[in-house]
C-alpha cells in the first residue's frame, strides 16, 4: 500500500483557506451529494474532514461503489483533463468539510506556488499507484485478501493518518462492490476475520495489526 510522500512543512489547508478567487469551503452532511455523474467537470475538491464515496451508475441503473476517499485527498481531478462531464458521483458518507477549487483558479495556484504544485502532483502519483494496485488486486488476489486489503485501506494503514477505527457506516454491500464479489462472501470472510481476532465489532469496526500480518503472509495465519 503506497505511502504518500509530500512536503511535511506545507500547510495545504492553511494555503487553501486563504482568500483565493474561485475557492469555497463547504460543509456537507452524511449522504449529501457533492457532485453527480454527468455534472459539468469544472472544479477539484480537497477533503479536509470526513469520508466520501465514489460511485458509478450504469445505463441500466445499477450503482457501484468504486472507491472511498478520506481526509487529505483530492477528488474530481478529472476536471483537469478534456472531459467536460463528471464520469462518477461523489457523495458524503459522514459530515465533511471540503474545499472546492474551480478549474480556472487551480491552474495559477499550481503555476505560482511550488509547494502546492508538488503536494498536488504527489497526490496524483499516489492515486495512480493506488489504481494500479487495485487492478492487480482484482486480477490476482483471492476474495479474502482483497477484502483484507480494503479494510486496511479504510482504516488508514499505510498512510500518515492511520491506523484508526473505521467509524463510517460501511455496509457489506459497499465492501462487496469495492472488491468485486457478493455480500454473502463478504459476510463469510468478515466472520472468519473476527473469529481469528483480526477485526472487532464494538460499535466501530476495528482493524487490528494482525490483519496486516495476515495480508503480508498471504493468508497463512
């Protein structure tokens, strides 16, 4: 799991809170839509607090959760490409504080501030590495290993924030969408992990260090 490397002295939130044209701080409640699939792709969002989910809706109407993002992550960076419309939806899973930066305002910020440019580039490189790791995970790993990795990522293992209890409402259906399986298989392996002492349900879903060892040893526990 990649660890983001970025300038440790750069206060991104302090920088983005400045009176910058084209920037707005917004608070969202749980289940509020931040942007919807098909909306104009005209801005990038920085998550300061809270968790959000990235979903895609097929033409048949079926919705799939493709990612969960948390604090210190950018979303909607596809606006910087030639795509005119959003290819996915972004919805708050918890109360969130998020900064919206218009596409026209972001370009001069990146051009004029080296620290912010390095910080943002680090995010893009980390996101690319995460996507590649997710693809390899789907192609080569067993379901229980994919589930274990998803739980570790949700608990912030491998990042500067973690580890911490998963306090957001992550359903087994959501986990099934994330790893490409069924709810019944997720339920089976969640029960297995709990019996092995790798996770706990105690009001919050707690992920133990032992689950990381389980993944590193490829399920030999």
